């Protein structure tokens, strides 16, 4: 009997270790992207790293010349890309042209536009008024508020009220899109915005690789090798874009 109990404990520990190592839980619907051990080490930012991970995931040869090019471009300089609204959109627009040499196929799923931000702020203000908190004014802004910065307007919003406003706008659609692509085995390229006006703002791109409906979380890969998790509402609250990137010729 003691031997059986010991065996059960060891089996349980092995099971727990497996999920701890993979960063997954029994209820996760997750795409396994185990390519980090094959990375070139040349990717210096989240844009290059995400593209390299996807190329390896789809069984395509990594174009190091393109990776080096992505490393060198400052996607913060949005005005250089004409009417481009966000850093991710600048990257995707750049990749549609320069990425042809790497054989990339890009599909935009969602891109936050000026009208989306204005609508979000109107919703935010309705919640702020009810809770007697400061409202956000767009008076005096130029036509495209993104040129005065998603960093100024989007991040000025109180995080909790922003989640409420964003959830009311289209939270269910965000979750539905994530599920649609993950269920097909397609990682989603995700553009969140982190930070505030008082701190350094980060606008990276990460890979959504799974979700868990029980915990209401997305599962994503950032610059680290460990899968990260975020609540649905929190994730949608900082989302500015989603897309898919595939090699035109892949083994999947």
C-alpha cells in the first residue's frame, strides 16, 4: 500500500512538473511553439523575435537579412509611414513591402483606428461621469488623435475604467477572434500597449498561442521563453492590433 501511495505521489509530482515546464494547465487550448532552442540569437526586439519564431514554427528558413533589417527600423517614427496609425501597423506596412524578400504573408485581423479610440473614450467618459472621476477631453486635438499619441490618450485612461469601457465595446469579439485562430492552430500576432505617461511606454508585438476559458485568460509569448497569461478583459484593454504572419511557403 505504501508503495502505491509513493508511486501516486511521484506521478502527481511529474504531472505538476510537466505543466510547470510547459507553462500550461489541463484546461488550456494551446499551440505548442517549441522553437526557442533553434533561434539565431540575432533578433534584438519583439518584432524580429516574433517573426523568427513564426518562421521556425511554420518550418520555413529564417531570413537573417530580413531579421537584421527589422532590428534596425524605428517603428516609433510613425509619420514616416504616411497615414499609419500605430507602431504595429507601421511594422505590418513595412513588412508587406520589405517582407516580400522573406516570403511573408500578412493578414490584418484588427487594427485600432482613430474612430475606435474616440468611441472608447466616449464609453470611458460615461463610466467616469457615473463614478465622479476625471473625464478625457479630445478638444483641440488634430483630426488623427494618434498623431498626438495613443500613448497620451489611450494611456491616460484609468486602467479599471478602461477595462470596463473596452469590455462593453467588443470584448466578446476579441475572445472570439483569439479562439477562432488558436482552434485552427494559427498563432495570433498581438500588439498590446504597456506603460503610462509617467513611465516608458512599450508597444511590442507578442504571440498569442492559447487561451483558457475556465480562467478567462489568453496565453502568450513575450521576449522570455516562458508562456505568460493575462485576463481576457485586461488583454483587450491594452490591445491596439492583431494579425497573422505566415511564410508564403511553409510545411504547415
